C-alpha cells in the first residue's frame, strides 16, 4: 500500500514553455502533498506543501508564480513549471501523507530538462 | 531550527561487510526519525522509522535505534549486498505550531557495494 506515482517520469522542453507534472496517491487519500526539488548529489529541498482544497504554502525563495501547485483532490496534486528556463532543470519529487500519520510516501520523481 | 547531519560519503564496502551510516539531529522537541533510500534514477523509499526514544526501526536487514541522549539514529546492516548500493537519507519530522509539519533531510550518503 501507500503508492505514489508521478507522471511523466522524464520530460524535455524548450525554454519558455510550461510543463505540468502530476502526482497521484494510488491507494490512499492524501490530505497533504509535498513537492521537492533535488539537485545532483544533493539532498531534497522542500518547495511547497499543499493541502487538499487550499492554496499551497511555499518555502522561502520559491517563486509561487513560477511553480504553480494545485491540489484539487485527495489523490492528485500538480506542479506546473511556467516559462521554464534551463536553470529549472532538476529532479522533482512529490510525496504524500495521510492525516494523522507522519510518514511521507514518495513518488518516483520526474526528471525535467529545459533546453 | 531543525537539522540532520549524516556522514559524508561516498562509502564503498565489499559485499558482506558491516555497514554503519551515522546520523545525528538537532530539533526543538521530540521528532520522529526516518531513513529513506534512493536507488539510482528513482525517488525515495521509506526504509525504516522510529517515533520515540529507544525505538528500533528495522527493515530488509537494516536497523536504526532512536537515541535521545546522543540525538542519533545511526543506520546499520550486518552484511551488505550489491543490491544495497544507493543513497541513504536520514530525516526527521517535527510538528510545529498550528499543525504544521516539515520533513527535514540530511544531505544523503552514497553507498557503493562491490562484489
């Protein structure tokens, strides 16, 4: 149980375009989802926390207008990288948790490459 | 603030060797502690967890004991296999005011096991 999927697993896009990444909890209802960014050989950096039906809470330094997060249902959150630039190239990982449980379950990640 | 410090890698071991990856933490309260594993090209998987002092988490031959007196959560395995080659992240969760919650990661330790 507690499986989280992400789609796509890899995406290559041109500079200036927008990319949407989906995160789904497959067998549980996720009251809270998280989006992380991981740079090569580094730890995960929390970008934002989203609760179903409310606006995401962004970490300091993360541009909310550039990284749009929507958590419209208990099983789906989306991250849209708007007007992507090469410096946005990274590995984006989502996670999800149940209410009252402190364990986060992670998706397999999405490798974004912006040309 | 909260922080997690883990030994820097990379760590290279021969198959069947004993593994220890040190992890210490700083937190303004009583966190839950986790070890996550990231295999090449994949997202994070929960390896084990412990939620209170003296708890021992274990999974797949790995163990870690929550030591409040030394603020540590060292990961151990008696006999590593080539398939254990991955990056290991120590992490903590601490609930703060108004129900907020954040997972804080260490920088990760890369383990390579050679036949």
